[in-house]
């Protein structure tokens, strides 16, 4: 069941990206990147302090133009809110629309902030919307989350990532 929810979440994010790609491609500059950033939590790295939580992540960015995969490491969590969850595993799939990017240069690296929430009893789902990025790009990233565990969380969320070379 949990793998099915995660696959559904990733498939939905990819479908949204593919559906939006033609609309953005016609109006974009040569450096626009459209794709999916998939992040998986690193086991045993979660710190949950009720109003703040954090966990390490490993992420892969796959562009819709087939230009390859970029790997990232970082952390995600709730900066301020309520986190009454105990998640065993979590996968977050972000739909990415970013400007001024070229393949292989890891311009997704940066800080992203926004709002999100999730609910889990055994297998669960969540959603996030983040804005931010590196020095020369801004990305809007609606996300779908699939996780296992128990609990609920909501608040101001964040994702900090850097190149994993």
C-alpha cells in the first residue's frame, strides 16, 4: 500500500509536469528547466520537536528534456508549525519550473520555503508549495508527499539542498 501511494504521488507530479511543459516551453528562455525533483528521507535522521522538525534528504532532479539526472543532498522539515508525526519513510515529488538553468550545473541548489501539511496512519499523503532557489533562479514547486508512519503535521515548511557530487 505504501509503495502504491508513493508511486501515485510521483506519477501525479510527473503528469502535471508533462502537461505543463508545452505551455511553458513556448514562452520560455533557452535556460528554463522543467522536471521533477524527487526527495527521499534518510532513515534515522529525523528530529521532531513538536513545533519544529527536520530530516535529511537525498534528491534527484530529472528534467523533461531528457538532459540527465542531477543529485542533491540536504534537509527538509517544518520550520514553524505543528508536527505530531512519526514517519518511517517519506518520498516527496516536486514539480519544478526554474529559469536560467543548464544541464549538470546543479542550479537547483538553494533554500526553498513555503507551506505544507500531511496526515499519516500507516500510509499517508501530504502536500507542499515552496518558493526559492539559488543565486540566479527561482522555482515554484507544488509537491505531493507519500509516507508511512503515524500522525499529522502542518506549518511553514522548508527544503535546503546542495549538489551531491
